[in-house]
C-alpha cells in the first residue's frame, strides 16, 4: 500500500512545486503533465521534479508537447504564446528538454491499478494538444470510465484545471476518477493513501510574491 501525492499542470510554477515537495508526506509522487509553459521557472521546476519522481510516474501535457516537440507556444494570445515558446526554450538545458521529450502523455501502472493521462484516458486523446480537446471534465467522467478496461481502479487526469475526486461505484463502475486540478494556477493537488483509501484534495500555500516578481522581470505582458 502506498501514499501518493498527485499533481498536474504545474506550468513552471516552481515555488508551488517546492512547497508541495517540502510539506506533503508521500511514498511516491505522480505528475500528470503540463510541467512547463507560460510561468517563470521552467528550469527549476523540471530539475526538482526529476529529483523527486520516478520516470514512469510522470507524463507530459499539451504545453510540454507544444513547446518541446513542436517548438511553438500553446496560449490563446500571440504575444504570450511567443513568450512561452522562446523563454522556456532559452531557460531549459538540452538535457532537460530531452527528458521532457521522452515522456508520453499516457501511462499505465497496471500492478497498482492506475491509468494516467493528461487530458482524456485513451492513448489517442491523452495529450490534449488538438483543438477542442477539453479533457475529461467532471460531467463527462462516467462516459469515459464506462469504456475503461477492467484492471483500472484509479483513472488520473489533469488538463481541465478543475480538481475533483469521484467514486464511480454508485454508477456501476468500480473506479475512482481523480483530477488534482492545477498546481501552477490554483495551488491544488491530491493526496491518496491506498491502504486507508483516503483521497483528499489539498491546497498548497507558497510564496506567490516570488512568482510574480520573476514574471515582472521576464514576461512581456501582465497576465497573472
């Protein structure tokens, strides 16, 4: 049995990630993607995550794919999209870029009953990169869960920035659907203990001034 801390959509918010690593007690850390993108600490975020996480417990998201694989920004604002692409690539080392580029957007931990996907819980729709893929929103969970293979006990997704924990057993599916929300934007994450079956959404307190000061130094537009 294991204590997990589940995070997603960090978006290069290193102060928030650092606070979770420092204050959350876990056996294993799981990250559901969007490690980088738009925020101001890509290098520090990637380095801390790599030091704390098992490779198979980390997947990429649409911003990771856009910036690293396709060399483009992924924001609905041309100026901020250009900043995301250029600033992130300038800051990251070649080794860090290579590490991100080797991550998939979908993973299975079958021995633990865990399916991980950034957007939707299929290989084809896991990235959330294509236009119109809004992820596994709370209202659509049962539709997606009904299509999962029998070995899945926990389905973990991010992308929507909406934190939820849904026990689908009352709908005839012995699966728990978890979205930790966005650590980078909302400060939310999930702690899960598979022995006690306690699963709780948490909110981290971190130094927001540190983030804003860095953004003021490097961002071309006040968006935060």
